[in-house]
C-alpha cells in the first residue's frame, strides 16, 4: 500500500468516526393518509409497501386500512379490518402476513383476538386467540419466523408484564419469560436479529419510564440496556433500520407531547439524539421502515389529530458504513459543504466511470465533476443542502451511495 493510500485511509477513518457521532437524519413530507386524521392505530411494512389503519379520532373508532407505495408516494385503500374497530393492538409481520393482536374496542372493552392479514390476497383471517388476559397498548415484534406479544393494559391500570410467543405452523401460543422491567403499557417494541427490544411506557410505580430491555431468544432472558438520556416517556413510535432503532415523539414526564427523536445502536448499546420529528409535537403515531428508509406520521398533539406522514433518511448511514460498504469506491468527506472526493483504488487501468446524481425525489441532478486518474471531485456549486443519491458505474458494476450536503 502506498504512503498516499495509508494517509487516505487514516483520514477516512477519522472523518467517519466524526460523522457517526454528529451526522443526523432528514425528514421529508410524504402524501398524507387519505382517511380521517387519527392516532393509536396499526402500522407495519411487508416487502416494498407500508400499511396503516384503524385508530381513533375523538370518540370515532376506525376499521379502514391503507397501503403506501413509496415509489409513487401514493396510498391505496385495502380491505377493511373485519373485527371490531379498535385502538392500540399489538402487531408483528411474518413473511407476507401481518398479525393484529388484542386491542381496545368502541365499548372500552379489551380483546384477545388475533387476526392475520394476507398482503398478497388482501384478505383477513381470524387465528387462535391470544391466551393471556385481554388487553391493549401492548407491543409486538418478530424473531425467527415467530411472533412475540406482551406488556399492555387490562382495564383500569391493571398493567401487564407477561410475554407470549406465537407459532404460525401450529397456530398456537406459548408463554415465555415475563418482561424484565415493571408491568406497563404504551411501550415501543422492535426486533433486530435474534433479539427483541422493549422501551419506555408507563407503569403504576414510577409513572413514565426511560429504560430499554433486550430479549435474547438464545438465553430466553431479558437484559436491561443503557437508559436513554431524555425525560421518561410513553406513547412513542419508531422503526428499525439496520442495527439501529429510531424512536421518539410521545408524552414525557412533564406531561407535554414532544417531537424529540432518538437513535439507539443495538451493537454499542448507545443512544444519540436525532433530528426532531416535524411539528406539531405528538404521541401515539404510526411508523414503519422499508429498506434503509423510515416512515412515520398520524398521531395526537395537544389539541388535534393528524394525518400527515414523513419520510426519514438516517444520517449515520453516510458515515463509515457507507464509505466501506464497497471498498472499490472511497468517498470523502461525507457529509460535505463545498465538495467531496471519489477515489477508485482498483481502477488502475482508468476504466471509464459514469457518475450520476439524484435528489431525494428521484430527479436527476447535473453535478460539476473534475476528474484525474482514479480520482474525481464533485463540486457543490449551487446545489441546495440535503440528501442525494450518487450512482457510480464502472467495470460493469453499479454502486449507489448516499451523499449529504450541509451548510
């Protein structure tokens, strides 16, 4: 390796460490849900589509259900939920099926029903009832082709901490280890790899909570992780992208709705403050992720119900993970203010390189690029700040990178 390359790689490592610490995501408005404004509904993604529905507006409960296509930024109405209209059920997704479990109906009754949605055929089928106490405001997630549901509220402040596993092959439920924290409701639940995560929520002992817990399917045990640095909170929402959990909004211990948003790194067990969710502050939103992009919206602020939806691009993906996701292309600095460099260490024969730049709406941008052997410089010139997608073609290969221009 040449002295130049060693210095280059050292510079990249320093820059990347800085980016991971400080680079934040961006929110962009998307098409609003076509139904009435609401909160406390259901949301999930299957394949390349997101889904939202159910929920409540004042005293009106809903059964309508919609599919979101990010490629066209459009919503399509799907088959209505066939059970009683309800709020705050748990959900999880296995393959092309989503499961909606428990919930609170229009008569303030708590339920144990389990319904399966077939995304390919747009049909609903009732499955084996949840065997625990009837409840709502519980959490659900998927690990290894099985669904997990637990915590929640059963009538007047009768909070739960039991957890159950659903096996699709036998249509049956099995009780697992109780949740490791206090019994609670309105927490947030996620899964990454072989682990499930439950954070925040409200209990009858300390009120709102600031803790994070991990369930390991190998040890079949819960472990408390590092506490997040904000106010204790409940009725939060979020999504998973890669090894990161993005979660926020909700009502904190000061009894105010807020728009703070956080990133939790499951590998390093660390929290970082993220770009705030767009105003108004709100709680009980709906969210899902598709690939490396999150979507979140709806919810209740202090005075009104909302139907707005926003797209989230995580800023930390422009750091060291992006730079070294393909060592045939080195990009630095990223984010940048005036220019960024592109270096192709394996392109010793100076094979022609085709570079294209797109904005976050998919529109092609004509960049100013200076070239030397194996090295290119993209000048910002009059490009506005924001997220861009860089498409690089050489040696019959195509590499896509995210670029973030900052002021």
